[in-house]
C-alpha cells in the first residue's frame, strides 16, 4: 500500500464552499502596500506598450494575410509548420485556464496577455461524446469565445476535456475502438462548430494498462485534426513526476512527438487535504526543496524528469497557481530551519483549511498578504500566524519572478495558469507574469538540464 498515493488526491477541486464567518479575519484588511499594486503603475510605460502592441498587431495582421494568401496557393494542406501564437509581451507560452465555476468576468484585457485561453472542463460521457457541464458553463464558454474571436487578438481558444472530477469514463472510452472514434468525432465537430482552435486532454491519471491506448488515441486524434486541414492544437495535462507511479500511464517519449505541448501539474505537492496527507504545510508549487518523504516534491525535480526523458523542455509548461491556500490548526516547523513546512494538527484524520482560495476570496475575507515570509529554499511566500495557528501560502511578485526566471533558465515552453479567473479584480498576478522583463527575449534552443 502506497503511503503517498493520496497526497495529490484532490487537486484542482472546485473550491469548497464555506461560511464566511468560519474564517477568522486575522489581519486588518489593507491592500495599499500590496507589492502587486505596483504592477499596474506608470502610465507612460502603458502608453508605449500600447503603441508597440498596436504596431505588433498590425504587423501580425499583415503577416496573417500573407500567410493566408500563401496557404491558398499552397494547396498542400499537410505542411507541418506549427505556429504557436506568441504573447505580445512574451516569447513563451502563457496558457490561461478559465474554470467553468468561477464568477469573475472573462475580459479582453486578460485574453490579450495570453497565447492560449483554455475553457475547462468539458464532460466526457461513457458513450464517448463531450458536453458542457451545464447551461452556465455553456454561457461562460460562449462569452469567452466571443471575446477571443475579436480579430485584434492573437489568442488561441481551446477546451480541456476531463479534469480531476470527470475522468472516470476515460479508460472505458479509450479501450473501446468504437467509443474512441466517437470521442474523436465529437471533439472535431465541437472544434468546427464552435470555431475553437484545439483541445487539451486532462485525464487523471491513466494506469499502466491504459498507456498504449491513450497514446494511440492521441495519435489518431492528431491525425484526424491534420486531415481536417486546420492547424488544431492538441495538448495534455500531465502529473508531477517522481511521485509514486503517476507517470506510469504516460508514454512520454511517444506523446511528446504527437502533442503540441504538455501542461505539467507542478503543484499540489502540499495541501490541506481531507486525509492524513494534509500535513505538513508547504508551498503550493515550490521550485526547489522539500522535507522528509517529500524531499523531491518540487517543480525542479519534476521538470528535470520530463526534460531529461524527452530532451524537449520547450514542449512543457509549468503551472502558476493563481489561488491562495490556507491551513488551520498549524503547529511547529517539521524541522528546524524549515519554517515553511509545519506540522498540522489532524482532527479525525483530516485537516481544516481551504485548498483553492481565489484571490478575490482572499481579499474579500480580509486576509492580508503582506508582509509575507520568504522561503529562499523553495522560493515561495507564506504567512504563518502563530496566535491564530493559520498558514496561508500564495504567489507574489517575488515568487512569480523566480518561476518566470526558471522557465527561461531551463528553456521550458512557458507556463499554464490555474486559473485566470482566480486572480484579483486588477489581474495583478497576470499583469506581473506578463510584465516587461518577465519573459524571454530570445528563443534559444539549447537544452539546459544536466541529466
Ligand atoms: C451519449 O450520452 C449522453 C448522456 O447520456 C446523451 O445525452 C447522448 O445523447 C449520447 N450520445 C449518443 C451519440 O449516443
Ligand atoms: C473588438 O475589440 C475592439 C476594441 O476593444 C472593439 O471596439 C470591437 O467592437 C471588438 N469587435 C468585436 C467583433 O467584438
Ligand atoms: C488515519 O488513516 C490511516 C490511513 O488511512 C489509518 O491507518 C489510521 O488508522 C487512521 N487513524 C485514525 C485515528 O482514524
């Protein structure tokens, strides 16, 4: 019996509903000294950026026309150039996931900072068809689509199928050739009807016995996409490597040749889960470091695995969590000098807290996010309140800078955001990761890991 298999048992859950009064406001609410506020400053810079952006858009428009003309004369629909849109301010992929349950509006301002906007999650039925979860999800997608289709934007629109709460039928569908075909057809007709640019498959997580068919499915799907003559994008979401046998259902070497990119779930290494793995506390997505059994539970370890396995780091995106995470009943540090990792008192084998707290909730429930403690080893920020016994961890400007530098340094493809609609009203985190200097200005293709 594995001791770890439940650790990431509930990643990306829709967040647990809570009574507001269950949460004590430990700090007086103030956002004036929020370092993220500075992200949106400097009118002059903004004007210059807008001018540059407009020029960029014009240039892109022209080249799009040229390409269109070229394509029309080309005739050969099978040319393999895969054009990945590049964010106006960034040379890396900025893949923004939008959840179907958040209420925050999806805006054009968000979309113009993304290379890909991904609507998540579509349901997969046992007969192989895909559907919206409900009418609200359909409307939310429709709003997103209308904004993304604005010709001034360069963003690609994708849907993600599956997710942590809707993966139970994948195996059954993939294993049955008829149902697998239905799924492929269902995807293609959705992409056509809804003028969508591609699909992400989030299956948590294929077993070793599913491995072969999963790869076959992806190959067939990509092949069918090519036959449609349209440059559809195909991506998958893959688990953090190095944790038990989670990657054993993924034939990474084959998959990497088929898909356009892979979003790695480099997070949830620590969380207030509803089981005994809710202790200790720790960063949501630590770049480095770890404690005890979890010494390899970090982004670097995971990306080292994928990069060395495939030698194609540019195919992989790491996640940027836009939510905060809260533990209650927190005790002392697990080890002296590792203050970010703290024991949590378990009640009936479970923890109390909030694993996915949107920035809006953080603000509106009066949680202060400055001054925070910086953990240099993991390059993350947190606030431990010894009196209230709470521990809150979240990304800030400093941790985001570390992550974006990591992406550049390791020559990764970019980042994926869970989720754009969990940011605060000012889109502070999105603004920070797409601000000047955060992104790579060169596309250097050298391989960076020491395998
Ligand atoms: C597949 O199942 C769903 C849900 O039961 C149903 O609504 C749909 O009509 C089915 N589609 C086909 C093609 O059988
Ligand atoms: C596209 O965006 C521009 C600028 O925000 C707006 O004026 C225009 O109406 C939009 N077009 C469509 C088709 O929504
Ligand atoms: C807590 O859960 C573990 C593993 O499921 C089990 O072995 C243990 O007996 C449980 N402890 C309590 C107090 O329920």
